[in-house]
C-alpha cells in the first residue's frame, strides 16, 4: 500500500517540533515530502531555523526540503507567542546550529508546484501554524485542490474557548483571513482544535517516559515537552496540551479520535471575537471537527513512534 505523502506547514514552536519528530519517526506509515514554514509562534526567520534544526535532528537534512513561506499574515498585524515558546521558539532548549540550508523555493511556490504535480496521487497537507501559506497557494493556484486528499489542521476552538483571546485560538487568530479561505476551499479537512487538544495534557511523568527512551531524538523531545510544560505552567498554571503532535497521531491512529462533521465560519471582522471559529455542525459538512480523544492512546502512540529512534 502506498505510504501517505505529507507536507507539514508549521511555525516551530515547541509543539510543532515534537510533531515533526513524531512524523519523521513514523516513516513506515508516512513520507514527509517537505516542510514549509510560516511566521507564527516566533518570527519567520526563527520558525525557518527551527524547522531546519529539527529536520537535522531527525537525520533528514539531505532528503526533506524546508521552504520559508510567508513572512507574516495576509492582512492583520503580526502576532507571536513567545510567552509559550520562548524567544527562540524552542524554549530554553539548545541545539547545534543547523548546517543544511533551506530550499531557495518560497514555501507558497513549493506548495503550488508540489500539489500540482500530485494530481492523480494526492497528498495530505498538515498545517500546525497560521494558515497563511496555504491561503496564498489557493489564491495563486486554486487547482491545487486536485493534489490534496485532505488537510489536517491544528487550530480553532468551539466549546473550549480561545487560548490567545477568550474566543480565538492562536493559529487562527494569527491569520483569521487565511483560515477563512482554507475552511472555504472545499478540500476534506480534519481539525484538531482546542476542544480536543486540551484533553491531551502531557504530565511530567509522561515526559520522563519519553526521556527514558534514551535516543538523542527522544531526549530532545522530552526537553521540548518539558520546556513547553514550564512555559504553560507560567502562563496558564497547567501542563502543555499536545496541540501539534495530535495532527500526526490523528493521521496514524484516527481510531483514537471522535468528531462531528461541520462547516466552519471564521470571524474576520475586528472586535472581541476576531479570529473566533464557529462550527456549524451538519452531516454534509466537509470538515471533521474532532471533539474527543483517547488521551492515553495518543500519548502511547507518540511514545511508540519516538521510541523508533535509536532502534
Ligand atoms: O494554539 C496552539 C497552536 O498555536 C499550536 O500550533 C502552537 O504551536 C501555536 O502555533
Ligand atoms: Ca504550531
């Protein structure tokens, strides 16, 4: 059976970094064909650098292109999330300087070129940051929808409320206009919103189990998760949710999640609800809005994938 071909569009970001490590580990189930980066948790130059760091940590520096995408949101003023990711975007975790350069291709051009070439064998796009790159690619080349079998997004919130404002989740808040364009594009979507990621809080004991795996990559994943827990505790007084890794686990183990079909509206008018997502739950919706997750199962799957480093 053909392995799922995925592109990860991200804003590393502590949890993006763990999602990338998990995806690279699951190489029997999915091929990471490429990475595109967006401004989000930290400035675009840093999300690009961080994606290069994790690519090399996973030993994939020579095979997987990393392409810098949009330097900022479509219309709104840029926002970042250093409080939750630190000034570098990878917390206080120190990594060797990345050696392999980023691709010269712009991330949006990479998406257009790659998805046009994927007609007939469509790819999966995982978006774990603001949706700016995909929105721009869709505007430039609406025909790329033929090269996508589905879009899996970490973003949005309904019953949980927001994490950056009372209504808005960060990825959508950072570029609501882009998110609105993506939710309208018609490609089947699965959404890991705060409604489900807030069920996936990582305990320090679980971080210890990842560290005990002992490989360089597992220890780094533990360091990233521990840094995330410390920053989240400072800001929210709780452990950090497995936001972005949940997208990869949903691809590997959809049986661990439950959801409802919906169409999703994004509030793009300035005001207190700017960036709010409003799912209209309906059987004929093209979006699967996840509402439940088996938290132990999600952690075990992530642990099992990360355990494959050093095998
Ligand atoms: O709201 C959580 C999301 O915002 C995650 O993707 C995190 O990395 C930040 O980008
Ligand atoms: Ca992210």
